[in-house]
């Protein structure tokens, strides 16, 4: 399911170096990460999952149930892959972080004026946060970027490019991030969640 | 400055009843447009920003005439002397917010919110929400030139909803006065 270019020993070593040296905290942006044809089929099925509008002081977006509950074969296949020992071993190789507990994983749709304000994901079991972007044609001016903070400033903005997996280490009180407000009529669709400790 | 309609003794006793029963009351057209413009003059705003907590502009408010008038009005409603703790004007524009955190806890007392806007669209966000036991118990929509009186408790928190890009150049201005124990 993973694009072969990410599987060579050389690439894994380079990703490991990049993860360790990235700033403002450890992260990787992995473009064209999964097999394109599978992702196209996955999106069609994902859109059929029930999305519910979630609204609080911190956020406004549409969220699906945890994908573990999905009855769709393709979605189950994707969930099982992310939750597999094979993939968690791969994550360990590129991050040096053990995250062998059950994953949390839901679908998200951010539409016009939706957002997720700055927070650090603090919960003891969360080790690696991930966002897998499924939207096409997003530009910087559309909003929806995943922004990383250092102190009170955004120092890294990741535009949600199609078939891009972003992972970052979760450190309470340090890894502050947000999803900037959507400023267009496009939908930002993603799968996001956490790889947890056991 | 207060709309004379609200100075009627009978009406004041009705307002007191609503306040006792609902712990809050919102009085529409409490001031006129001219007054709302006047009150925003000569304010010196300062930006305060902590990404994981808040983003807004704030100014001290020292128009003693209005503060005395409002305090007298409130005292005549609740039939008690009250002591003002603080008075500030807030300005929220696109991208501003206050999240629930330790600093957003209320005190035992009264919070007064006087909206200084002459235009606001509720689709822009920016409302004030009061939370208790993880549930919203009151939402103050920024109705232009309205006065909201809220009986607050330590167990309550509040937040201000993120103001979205549809607000354009519109800003929510409001005077917030906090009174201590009743």
C-alpha cells in the first residue's frame, strides 16, 4: 500500500535523519505516500461514512466515527494497515518512537470557515499524531494548512496536498499546532489521529 | 446615555424577575448609535495573544459618567450596592478568540456586557458562551447596542467563539464590566 520509494533502507535512514533534525519539533511530510489508485477508491467510500458537525471553543469541523467502526471493506483495509504491526514497525524505523497501542483514527472534513485552533494534543498515550490529506487543489490562500508554532509564532505551515501523510511527535506543552481556517469553498478532507503507546 | 425606556420602575422589576429566574438578561437597544460610536473614541487598544488561549485587543475604559450610570442602573435592579472590579473594552476581529482555560473562569458576581457595535452578523462567530459542567448554559449573541447582565459563579467558564474570515473588516466591540460578590 505504501509507495515503494519510501521503503528502501536508504530512504528510511534519510527519513529518520529528517525526523530527528526537523523544527520546531520532530515531524515528516511524506508526499505521494500511498498507492494512488487505492486512495481514489478509499476517498469515494470515506465520503459515505457519516460525518457529524463538531463545534466547540477550539474547533469547527465535520468528523466521522473512529474508522475502526466502519463496515466498509476498503476503509477497514486502510484502518487495518495503519493499525498493523508492519506499519508501526515502519514508523519506529523512521521516528525511533514506539507506538504499538491501538490507533485513534477518524475522517475529517473542514469546509468554508472551519478550523482547529492551537493546541498540543496532550494525552499521555499519544505518541505520534498523523494527518493524511485527501484533498486536491489546495493552495496556500485557501487556508486549511497544518501550522506548527514555536512560542507564539507560526514557523511551519504545511499545505494539505493530496496523498500526503504528515506525522509529528506529540510532546505535551511543546507541540502546539493548528489547522488554519478554510477561506474557500473547497472541502479539506483528511484522516487524522494518533499512534498510541500500549 | 441609557435608553430611557429602561428607567421605568415597573420594567426594572420585570428585569429583576428575569435575572433571578434565568441568571441572565439581555436588554436590546440599551444605548443609541451615537452613544456606541462615542464610547469607542479615545480608546487605546493593546493586542494580547497567546495562541493556545486567546487573541484579541483590549483597552481600559475610564468613562466615569457611564460607569456610574450603569452601576446605579444595576443597583436599582438588584436592590443592592455592588462594587466594580474591572471595566475594559474588547475588540475582536477576524481570527480572534478566547478558549476555555484556567484564566477564563468566572467569579461569584455579576458580568455586564455592553455591545458597542452598530452591525454584526451572527454567521461571523464571536459570541460569548458560558460553560458549566462541560455544557453550554448561556450564549450571548452580540446583538448591537444591547446590554447583557449575567449572574456569574466560580463554577462557570466562558469563551469567545473564533471570528471567521466572513467578518471582513467588521469587529466586535464590547464593554465588559465585572462586579464582585453581590
